[in-house]
C-alpha cells in the first residue's frame, strides 16, 4: 500500500476508527457470517477499528486481524480489547507470507481498492496460497464512488483503484479463485454516490490440470 494512503490512516486514526464504529454494517455482517463456517481460522486484511474482526470472533471465528497502519492497530485494541493478541501490524502485499500459516477464510473490507493494480494481483495471489483447499475469500470494493471513480487518488491522498466487476472476477480467476456470489450494498455511512460490491470467491477443493 502506498505511503500517501497509509499517511492518511496514520494521521487520522482516531476519527477514522470512530467513523467505522458508527457505520451500519448489518448487511455486511450478514454477508460475512453466511460466507464462513463458524469456528474456522480467519485472516482479516485491513481491520481498521477491529469492528468486523470482533463480530467474527463473537460468532466463533478464530481471527487473526491485520492492518497496514500501526496506529489503526492500536485503535482496534482500544475499541475491542478481546482482540488483544490477535491483531497485528502487517502491510500488503509483502506481509502475506507462509509464516502466517493457513486459513479457512480470508476477508478484506474496503481495502483492496487502496492498492495499485500490481499490488492487488500480488495480494490475491498470496491469499490463494494461504487458503486451504475449499477456502473462501470475501472482499468488499466500491461499486460506485462518485468522488473518486474517475481519479487515481481522492482529495485526502488515498489511492482508489477502480476495476469493473469483470476485472475483479478476472483477477481472481487468474489466481485460481472463482467468484461465486456478489451483492451490492448501500454505504453504511449513508453517503450519497457511494455503494459497495461484496464478493465471495472460493478456492477449489482439487487443483485442476495446468494450475
């Protein structure tokens, strides 16, 4: 993730965490809860305030939560003390190594669009290598964002890489992950001109020839 994007979250971690905690994420959490089996080992990329990791822990998930911003990691510990010992500072994509172990599921809420196209592809490739056969990958990216979708960066210095639904599907397929479900959700903060595409991708149980 680029330094200008990280700088924004490092410098605004207090207000960002408060905003994340105030969002209506009922539909997002329904999507997450129906995508993973209870009790599975899960990896979260870009945990922010720890909101979603705490939810998945409450429903029985064994979660390792990560964020590229060290100050945001501290906010996650503050808002959700139950995550202590289960949230770490990790930058994408370089931090996704085999040392983390293997996971039944990986999820990334409003994170991948902050990466460059090359970083997105590297991250998806690493996710595939960390998933068990039959493992699942959930990610949420902008379906609509009128303020940035025609630009590379927003006014706050954050990168926003815009890909079409087919573009996301092709990137996943290239790394042996097949998108099996998508859902468009309205913005949890009620912002006009913002909507989110939630995707569930699966790794095959058996590797196909040539892959």
